[in-house]
């Protein structure tokens, strides 16, 4: 199996012509009945060897952490992060393995965060700010070296966590302000995702993968503060809340159709299922509200998936021309 970037590399090296690669992509898209942009391809596992390498890396990393922590916690986390970087040099930079790249990135950034926290004390607000700041720097350095698509989302998440930690240290008792900060951070992450998406409307380069992970990050940050302000996550359910939740998810569905990102819907799905199942149990007298909600939501999503292209084409054609220029092409 070959990725779009590997095909683009073959064009640059003169192995294939640009026309032949475009014809090949069109042929594959026609055989699947959808455009390549509509598939939302994300490379996660290249083969079982990826899983094998991840298991081996995890054994090495956590065994080293356990041994070194017997000497000192900071030493353990430092060695953990250093080993994650070293393994990335082999399995990411040289062998370009997908799943190990994701796992080793998270191990490296997480190791840096834990290392700083172990030095300054995890209970201190200053320590959290320093840890998230250095985690952001670590993610940036990792991106410059290895170019793993999820790195941008991890670095963005760390930077937004730093902003939240700063706000919490200044206004420790203001929960409403913290929720507002999360919502603003979600909107910023979504705007950043659209910046990467707009740079690759054909979904054939690494920019599309970067945008995918940023959309996964942005949706929970946007929806969690809204649900918290409604009181749904604290057990305050009402029919008004149910109506607002349905409207909110329909709005997210419309946005997902426009930008052609199912990930934006899926990353907020559990919030909606939890809220609706709780409301059904309390107001509908249904003891198995979660199952009923799962059936309804599952059937709705499958129906939408079956007609995704047709519904999206109808909707996108009604948008202004200047907006359509930033969105993936629709299938006629």
C-alpha cells in the first residue's frame, strides 16, 4: 500500500508522470465510488510489524522507566523521553513507520512533561505552566525533526493547556472563566485546523493529516464547555437541554459536512450519547437509555455515511463561492 506522499515523491524523482499518478488516483476513486478527498485517509498502521514494534518499544520504555525511577523519578522520566527520541530516529526518521511514530511522539512529549513536573512538583501551578511550555517546545522540536502529522495537534494541545494553566493560576476560583478559555482554545484549534485544510483541498499531502488531528482536538474543547455550562455533565438534565444538545450536534454535523471531516463529529460523539442517554433515563423512564441512544445515533450516522457525498454536494453548492475555494472539492 502506497501513500499519496510516496506517489508525489515518485513524481519528483521522475519515476511516474504527474498525469499518470492523477489518472491512477481517479481510477482508485472511481472504483471506490468516491473522491480520494472524501475518504479522509489517515495512515495509522502500515502492517502488523507496526504493532510488533510498538509492543517492543513499550516494553523497553516502561522497563527503563521502572528501573531508573528506583534511583530518582526525574532520572526515570528523562531516560524515558531520551529513549523515545532515540527510537524515533530509527523507526520514524529512517523506517517511517506510522503507528510507532504516534506512540513514540506521545511518549517523548509525555516524558518531557513528567520530567519537568517531577523537578518542580506537580502540585504547583508554576510547575504545570513550565511543564506545558516545555512540552510545547518539545513537540515543535520533534515536528522539525520527524514531521509526524499528529505532532502539530499535540503541540497545539500543550500550548492551549499552558494558556489554561496560566488563566487558572490568575483566577483560581473562576470556573466560568476557565470554561470560556477552553471554548476559545477549541475555536483557535479549529481555525488552525482549517488553515492546514485550506492548504490541501485535494487531501493528498501531509497537511491533510495534520488537519485531521487538529479537528479531533478542537471538537471536545468546543463542546465540553457548552455541556458544562448547561449542567449536563453534572447531572442537571431537562427537556430544554435535550433540545439544545440536538441543535448543537446538528450544527456540528453541518460544519463537518462543509469541511468534509467526519472526525470533527466523532470526537464529540460520546458527549452527545452520554447526555441524551441520561435525559432518556430521567425523563423517558427508559432504564437502558444508553442502548436506545446508541441504536438511534448509530443508525443515523450510518445513514449519513451512505449519503455523505450527495448531502455534502447539495449543501456546499449553496455556500458562497469564496468559501467553497477553501473546502475540498465535491463529487459531481
